C-alpha cells in the first residue's frame, strides 16, 4: 500500500493490553509491523499497554462503556469530516450493534470496514431470570417469572429488538466490508449485506508464546472459563461423574471465577466427584499457559461463544481440545484431527470423549500435534494481519 495512508479505528475496543488474549494488541502490532507506511489512530476505553511502534497512536476515554461509544463516535465524526483519514474501521462491533455515522451517511466518502464480527450469544433461561432479579432488585420466585417472562420477552421483541435490528441492518448495508471471525458467522451476516462484501478473518495467537506440551505425560483434564452456566461447567461435572471411577489417577482442574462457582462446587459434591475436581479460581495468564502445556486434554463444553479464543491457546500448546459444537467449531477444530467435537449440551457425548482421550494417550498426542500445526498455518497473528491489509487494499 502507498505511503501516507491513515486508518481511523474507532471504536477499537474496551481494552488494549497484551495480557490474556491480547487480541487488539497483537493485531495492531502485526498490522503496524507489516506495513510501516500505514498509520493507525485507535480509540479505546482503557489502555494498559501499547505496541512500541511509531505508526500506532492510541487514545483512551477512561469512561463507562456507553460514554466510550458516544465519545469514540464523536471523535470519528470530527476526524472523518476533517478529511484526515483514508480508511475508517469500526473494529469493536457485536451482533445487533450499530454505527450512527454509517447510518447517517457520514462515511459514504471513506472506505469503511466493520469487524471482526462474532455470532450472537445464546442466553440461557436461568441467566435471563437472574438478570430480571438483579435489575428489579426483587427476588422473584420462579413461579412468578414463569408468568412474567413471556410478557417481557414479547415486549422486548416488538420494541427493543425491532429497533436494534433496523439499526443493525442499516449499518451493515452501508459498509464496504464486514469481517467475520468464521464462515458460519459470515453466513449470518450475509443476511444483511451482500456475501461478496463479507470476508472471513479469525482472531489469532502467537504460537511462540506457547510451549508444545506432551499429553501422553499427563492424566489431568483442564477447564478454563468464567464460572457461569453458559460456559458449561455443569455439563463437565455431570459428564465426569459418569467416567471418573474408571480413571482414578485423573484430576479435573477448573480455572476461573464467577457468580456460579459456589453452585458448581456444590454440584461436584452432589454428583460425587469433589475428590477429583479442583476449583482453582482466578489465576494469571501464565499459569493458564503452563496448565495447558501439562494436560491430557482441555475440555470446553460451552453452550455459546462469540469466538472461543482459549481453544486456540490450548491448540497452540499441542493440547487436544474436547469442544462443544458451537458456531465456528468445525473450522477451528477438525473433529478427529485436531480434537474431539461433541454436540452442544451432551453429557454422554462429553463423557465418551473424555474417556477416549484418557484411555488413549497416543491419540491425545497426535491430536495435539495436529492442532498445533493447524494454529501455525491458519491462526498466526502475522497471517491474520496480512489478511486485514489485503482487505484495506481492496477497498481503497
């Protein structure tokens, strides 16, 4: 791309940091390294670490989420009106979100990219009920909510969802490119914009950050995730209760904290696996990396995810993944090649997959090695940044 190209990225994201997954950090770092003649002005809610490159300028709002979006749209409006930029990129975009600048036609004269976009989350019924209790400040009984929830859901669909859907559709229809994290997500968004304008570019990892483990040397199972129902901890505990007696040397390590932890610890007692399940709570990212490199398998039975980045980290560690078949799973984890894929919510399917890898260390080793190669070929941040630069070139 020619010199003096300026890209405005606003909103860029809630946080810029290389800790944990560091998605925005490593994407910007590799974009800037690949073409030092392109300058990026990126607006974040909070900034903790900045890639040490001269062609990246980052600005933070330091405010609440809603104020951050209002602020980022306002600075984008001013920058676009002043003619300072060659490309506008709305990076921090989620399902049924919208961009008032795009809808108003203020970006018609500047190439506009939206994404990476993720699929919608499925919200379990218990989570909806807990949300109603929280915002109302009333501990409604389940019997009362059985009556109230359908009324609230109907009102939400008629008023709130209809408005969001309209703004979402208008935003996408006026963008030059929408970037989706996987093919299944691209199909969802192609209902709102011509498929020719939808590109698929996933998030990535830096494979060198992860040492290749040897699953044959371990009998432990690892779960990593925030402790709430959508992550499927309860499914893991029920599945483990079916096969735990066959593998007395195995410990299931649960990493992560959250509102459901006490309930899950109680469930472990109820299904009689508390002696072989350890709840570690929150640990730093380096400990996660260490655990993935020293496990027989990583189990991720989530009911819904936008982009399950932790699966990539396990694969980069040559740790085979047992994963639920949520949106995009088949692209990331080739069943029987890089890991084992089970139906969403299937206790029996998960139990069988866990038993398979615990009983066959050679299979676990081969799946882990294949997973690492797959990450190196498709999910390296350097490759992903190059894909984004190709998109920028196409729309200029």
